[in-house]
């Protein structure tokens, strides 16, 4: 069994995604993290014993910050916080997203600036290691004060008053699951409810999972684009390194390099090197380095933002045991994530847009340089890939709507105490949807490009692209007759998700 040790400072997106997807990975706290958590907790207990006025510890929340709570009601204060903030609506979040939220919350608390008890944090770890995933509604966060609503539903499960989402989709009482696993419900002490729910973990979980997938899909876009270009008998001359050095963007340079590598040694390219009266290809082929590269640079920017947020303390107030201080601030505000995730949606939407245009060229007999209309062997009695392009067109249009930024909006909450909110939760869920939509569009392009290559046989593409063809043909045979294309699309999506195409390109 693999072990992931969390210390609040060194979690990578790669390790995060692996831990989300691998329930066999045991997640633990480092010894230094344990000591930091204990030190912060001791500080909180000292304040409580001395009847100090500390926001969220001995006071109410939000607009009730000026209400001092008597010592005998501090536990009730924290439980009431969880009960009242568990106000979510909508469909349940995906289990993987919730697992990600729990991992990220543990990592944030492991920094030792939130004041939670070690035993409470270890109960959250028990949930993770037993793959107990709370049922968390998708709607309700405004992306500031953190993802209060969604994190409250996780905390609700810890105290035995929430619900658990099973792998089969069934939802059962967390009290029942706690009993079955001999886990005592958490009794929240001073500051603990606030420590569990003040953070950006839903936004960040969506962000980490989405950007890791987007990075891989950027390579898949280069692969599908190269296969389409060869099928359309385009030229690789536009990918000459000298062109791209004169502009200098790193993503553009990387995409051009990928395309040169993918197309090197193609018999198809050599077959039309002379006597071709075309001077240059359409933008969707010629400008892949510029378009894919810009999206690649945007994705890398988002990757860096999420990498920072993974290891951040985003509670309020933050506790500094060394100086016996608490400082009220706003690290829970989701603006950095909101902007970045809107950007991610736009970047991935553009990869899908240009992919769909290449698919259109493959199936359009007026644009395909001699390929059969709709890639049908018997056009007329067969429709070939006609409707696959419809699906792609539908999805890219959906993406355009989803790419409208959520981060430019704000609406006040908590009696106007919280008068600017990031709406990063909406940015995050939109980005997640766009990334998954991109995967479908690329699968359709791969399916169509592979079918187009068949019409150019016996000529062969490059060794790299022939490897792509082999992988596609393992799951989807060449189309001799019309068949249910939905099944083919799903098979190519599964191929992309398997990671087998990830090895086509060298790093």
C-alpha cells in the first residue's frame, strides 16, 4: 500500500490526483504536522480558559462577530455553525471531488494555523482511508468565506448528522456508517467547526483534478491535430522551429515541437510533397502551434495557481502559536482560483473549438482534399461520420456558454459584511465541465481522423501516428458500414482516460 504524508507544504497536484483516484493509498499526517496542530490547539484552549474575545472561538460568525458567547455555549456554537451552514442544494458532487476536498482540508489544517484538535483531524483521515465519502450538494458556495456550505456537509457527516454517498450512488446516514466502522462521532470543541469549513477546498479540488486532466488533453489535442493534418494531406512546414522562435511563447514552441515529432517520417506527407498546388493550409491546421500553444500556456498558469493553493492556509482567524496571536483576515477568499478557473475554461474551450473545425474539414467533401464525403464508404446509403460532427458542434457551443466568466460577478452575503464574493465555486464547476467536454470533442476528432487515414492506405503515416492508429483500432475497428457511433466515441474516450496515448509524445 502506498502512503501519502501530508504536512501542509509539499503536496503536489500529481500526488493529489493520485490519492483521489487510489483508495489504496493510505493518507497520514507527518510528525511535524502533528506537533504544529497540537501547538495551535493548545493556544486556542489557553484563550478559552482566559475568556479572551476571539472571532469564531468566543464570538458569533459573520455579522454576529460582535456577539460574545458564554463559555458554556461554545460547543453548541460550533455545532450550530455546522447545522446552519449545511444549506446546500442541487445534485451531489462527484465522489472524487469530495475525496479531493477532504485531502485538501487535511493538508490545510496540517499547517497548524487553524486550532483543530488532532483527534478530529484523525477522524477525517479515517474517512479518507476507509473511503467514506460524505454526500455533498453542489450548489450553495459563493466562493468567499471559502466553500462554507459544501465543507459544512462534510463536517455534518463527521458529527454523525450528515449523509454518505456510496459507490453505487446510494445515500445513507453517516450515523449508520460511523457505527458500522466503530468511529465515534466528533463532538466539536471551540473553533473546530470554523476550522473545518473555512476554506477553498471545493474550488481547489475541482481545480486540481481539472487542470491535471487539461494538461494531458493539451497533448492529446496535438496528437489528434497531427493525425487530422496528415489525413487531410497538409504540410508540416508551418511547424518549422525557426518560425516559432521568432515569437517566443513557450507553449507555441512546445506544440510545434510536438507536431514535428508526431509527423516525422510520414509516407503520406512525402506522397504530396511535389505537385501540390496548395500554398498553405487552413488556420485550424496551420495555426495549431499558436492556438494550442496559447491554451497550453494558460493551462500552465492555472497549474501554478492551484499548486500554490493546495498548500495554503485559508482559515480565519489564523493562529500563530509562536507569538500567541490570532489574526483575522481573508485567505478564504476564492478570487485567485476564480480568475484562474475561468481562464482554464476559456483555454480548454478554444482547444475544443479548433478541434471541431478540423473534424468539419475531415467530413466536409468540399474541404477534405479528396476524402469521401462524411468519411462514408457508400455515401448516400451510408451517413458515415456526419452526425459525429453534429455532436462535436453541439459541445463546443455549450462550452462557449460555459466560458462566460463567473469571476466578474459578485453578490453580497451575511448582511453585507461579506460584500464582495468571488463566485469561484461556479468557475470551478464550469471549468470541470468544459475539460470533460474537451475530452469528448478530441475523441470525435481522433475517431474521424483515424477513419480518414484508412482511405489513404496503403500509404502509412509517421511511426508515432501509426502507433496512435494501432491504439484506436484496438478499441474501434475501421468503419465499413454505418453503426452506432456513440459506442465508438465512448471507446475512444476510455482510451484517452486509460493514459495509453500519454506515452506517444516524449517530454
